[in-house]
C-alpha cells in the first residue's frame, strides 16, 4: 500500500500535468488529452502518465507524438509548479481503458437485449 505522501504526490502531479497539457497543447491539433492516472516510482524520480486522447484517429496519433516530443518542456513546467526534491522524469503511455470500458458496456447491453423476451 502506498504512503499518504506518495498518494498526495501522485494526485498533485496528475492535476498539474493535466493543467500544463491543457494550457500548452492545442485541442484542434491533438484532440482532447486527458490525464487518467499517474504512477510514481517509490523514489519519486520517475512517473508514468496514463493519458487518454479523445478525437479522430489522426488527432490521437498526432497528440501522442506531440506529448512525446514536448515531454522535456512539459516536465520542466511541472517542475517549476510542483516543489519536490527531484522533478520526476515523465513517461507518457496511451491509456485505452475508457474505450475498453465502453466496449464492455456495449457488450452487456447486447446481452441484455438478446435475453429480454420480445
């Protein structure tokens, strides 16, 4: 189980990274980028940022490329806003859990429709 400090750092990073992305990356070009979760290493020196991108397939691809390219700048902006001994090295991962969750709900609805008497 994570310590309270570890959880607070995760939430702080999640909020601040989301704010930086919202401010710095245009929605029209990259789709709507959301920070779904942040996983922080035990030593707080690296963080995995799980992002979701809402938009066309082209916007999703472009948005993820922009995140990878702008990682050092985003990391620097987060480092200035969040006071920690070390600014965690960010690694972006595309999180498709929302898409998978929606698919599960669709399947459950199909099952309910097929089982209901007509």
